[in-house]
């Protein structure tokens, strides 16, 4: 699940660039939302999926703690980036 890291990097770029735009925040939000969409019904963060009976199913490497940590970091960054 690389989406949380991409979102965090987008926020760092957005915060450090004097010419950052609304599209930077939109892209960060897009990657954050993609990360949230991958969280399972049991609130686990899968790293990989396999196709079984026509559906994508998380593999047995769930939850990966570093993936959860990246998602928490992305959440923290999103909170800071949210308009007040």
C-alpha cells in the first residue's frame, strides 16, 4: 500500500513549495482516499491482493504494521493540511 506514502510526500511538497496550488492538495487527498478504500471490513491494511472467484481478496500478510504506520502518518498529515 504505497498510497499513504505518496500522500505524505505530496503534503511535504505542498507545504515546502511557495508556489503550491490547490491541485497539490487535491492529489494528496486522492492518494489518501485511495488508501482508505483499501482498508478491510476488519480495519486491517492489506499489502497485496489476489484474485479469488472473481474478487480481489487481501493476502495473508494482513495487517502489516508498517502499512498501518504509514496510514496513521498520512492521516496526521491530512489533518494538518485541512483548511481551517
